[in-house]
C-alpha cells in the first residue's frame, strides 16, 4: 500500500502538533509495511502513484480542494478540528474578531484563509473554495471522504454538530513514543513548564499573568506563530523575572525539561489533545489543562482543569498541581493506549476500510 499524506504549506516552517502527528504516524506505518510520502499542500503530487491520499487539517480545506479536483484517488481525513471561535468572539480586536461577532465562525475561517494567502503567501488555488466558502467546502469534502480519522469520539461528535455530513470513522488517538525508561521522575522537580507554539490561541499571556512576579518559576518553550509576533512581544513585555523563554526545543531537550519541572500547564482556548500534555504526564509532570475541547476524553479526572479566560482559575489550578503527586493511572493509560504504534494500527484500519469500499 502506498499513501500520500498531505498537509499545510507551513507544516515544517511553523511546526505544531500536526507536524509531530504526521511524522510519527508515517514512521510507524512504514514499520508496518505501508509506503508513505509526506507532501505539502502546494506541492505537485503524482496521484497515480498512490492507493490512497491522507489529508490533515479540515479547517485548511482550501488547501485540500485543488487535490480533489485533480485526482480521483480515494482519500481519508484526519480533521484535527480545532474551534477557536470563542476566543475570536470574545477577545480578538482585529478584523477577524469583528467578522466572527457579526457573521460567525465559518465566515471568520474563510477570511483567515484569505489573510494567510495575503500575509504569508499560503496559496488558495481553488475557485470552488472562493465561491462556496468555508462551511460548504468542508461539508463537501467530508461527505466525499472514504473514512474520517478523528483523534477522539468527542472530536467526531463536534464535527457532526458543526457540519452536515455522513460518513464512516475510526478514532485514531494521538500518541507518544515509549521512552527507554519509565521510572519515577517525580523527585526534585520544581516549577511550571508550558510547551507549545506561542500564539494568542495557546494563551501563554494569561499563564504569564497568573504567575508573574510570584515565587514560582515558569519556563515557556516554543516559537511564535507567523501571524502572532506582536502577541509574542506582549508576552515578553509582561513577563516577570521568574519567567524564562526558550525557542522550539528538540525532543531530547524537551524530555529533560519535562523531567525537571513539577507542573505542565496548557491553558489553550481549545485542545483536541495536546501532544505535549501526553509527553509531560509520561515524565511525571502534574498537568493543568484547559477545559475547552476534547481533553477529558484523554485525561479524565487525572488532571486539573482551568478556564483559559480566568487568570485566577489558571493560578489556582497551578497552585493545587504544585502540591500534588503525578497520576500513575494516567501514566499507565498513556503507555498502554496512547502510543504512536497504536495510532498507526488504527490509521491502517481506516486505510483498509477505505480501500475495501473503493474496490
């Protein structure tokens, strides 16, 4: 079986959780005998070489449509359906915020796509998208897909509420690579760690405000997103002396940081999973996680949930986490259920269903 995985043009220049998901899933599929090529959405794809196309990021549907026009190859989709409309509605002061408040989420996403085209040069090579708009384009794409591969049942349910489509799905959980050692790393850990791309949606500024000039050390790891440089500058401006910024770190450096910090906080305005949360829990960090999105499908009652809009909520949950022990139940669940090997197996299950129904 030969598969082309296709995603956003900034997959490697602006890496995120989807970058890790694609690379790790491809790696483990290759180990299972599947030939996988990772392609950027604007690249030229020789469709006749592949049995199946695998698209990522349904909200970037404008980048998917040109491929569907050129190819009759069956396809599956990992939607990675993140909904930041609450933040856009309540807190964005720019034109996107105004559009969201007046016209709603789908029109807002349409204009975000145009903005990425104008500001970053991300191509919009699809006249159907320009005429159909965001919602209709997504619905048509989902309905034509052979199989949907959400990261959780919660994500699939949200898709069903947001869009009119019917289709088969296989839940493919996000994962981690099993570490060489999984002993107790909970001794001599101090401070709070926050790993992730720096942008308003990830909400680092409220985390900074929650811990600014406190006795708690905060380390923020990540690069600013291309359209969020001013937000990054605001974060640095407001940070106190107890706060350190580190650039995007290689994985071995991240592991060292997880092992030395007591708490990992992810107060995003929305998370499907947050791969960094899985990795941090595996290294015996106590987790403080947003209550927005699909996080409870993965983490249950084994973490502290915060309201991303509440600085006091973030501070209070971090203070509780600093006094708590890491969850061994969560760690064991991650090791048995949330691995890239399992993710690849479930992905291959989806591939086989897609190919069977397209014989």
